[in-house]
């Protein structure tokens, strides 16, 4: 158990809908990272937050957004969902900014039908 | 294309043998990390090697880093069936982004 929690574990929704994925980092970790893992794209870095502020941005679509709250938990919002958004979404946390090992949550499996 | 590229894509060995996986990358890095993923589960951090380090050990794992060749290798000695998983290298580009390679799928046969 990495200490990172993600909810929900599974999510099935229809195209065009909007969902929110939630992540609680390990106690004391200030950075949260979001990743998307699909069969054809592999593991893609989406975005990083550090102590409430956006720190780095990867291949995140404009339909997706994220934020980190004062209690350091984070949410990833996915809107106008398409079939291709079906994937495993992982959250990870690290103690400080980049340069430290990341601890991954169990992931949320999103299925868009 | 991906910053980190693992090689081989898949590797099948017998229990007790050593497994070597390689990772190549394209740009300057702050550090390189190796992770393991069991099917459909979260990634587990194995080892981090900084750009000024050349070799690092952790239990049965040995990682090397050659910044002149922009490559790294992960050696798992005396492999066990429980080592069966996908292994990913990830490069940290001074906080600009964090890029995972496509991974090496390792099968350790009993």
C-alpha cells in the first residue's frame, strides 16, 4: 500500500459526460501528479501540482482540468468525454517537487461507452 | 516520440537467471527512475538515480546511468516468479515534465 488513495476505482459513463476523479496523496507529500495509461498511448504524464499550484503540464487535453486543494488532495475533471478517453488514470505523490520518487495510487479505471 | 524507450519490449527468462533491461532517452535529465507495474495495478518505485551518479544498488537491483550515451540499464539478479511485471524507466527533465517509456514486459518462468 503506497498510502495514495484514489476514488472511485471504476467509473463507467457515456460519451459527452463529465466526471471527477479524486486523489489523496501520502501524508506529508506536497506534490501530486496525474497520469493516463491506455493500451495504445502507454503511460502519459498529464499534470503536476505542488502545494496547491500548477507546477508542470504534460499531454493534458483542454477538456481536462485539475486542481489541488488546501488540504493537498487533488481532483482531475474530465469533460465532453470521448471513447478514446477510456483508460486507467493514476495519481501519484511525492514529498517535494520533482526529483523525488513518486508513490502511485491504485488508479481509476474509466470506461466511456 | 517518448523520451524514454525501454529495450527489449518483452523478456522471458527462467527463475534464477538475471534480467537486464535498457532505457534510452533524448534530452538532458535531472534524474532517471525505474518503476514496476503488476498487471493493471499502480506503479511501484524501484530506484532513482541522479544525473551525477553512475551506478546504484538496491537489494537484487542494479541500475547504471550513462549520461554521455543517454542510457540506463536495470539488472535484476537471481530473478523470481514474483518479478514478473512490466518495468518502466521515467526521466525527470528538471521539473518540466516527467516522461515514462513504453516499458519492458518481463516474464519469469518457474
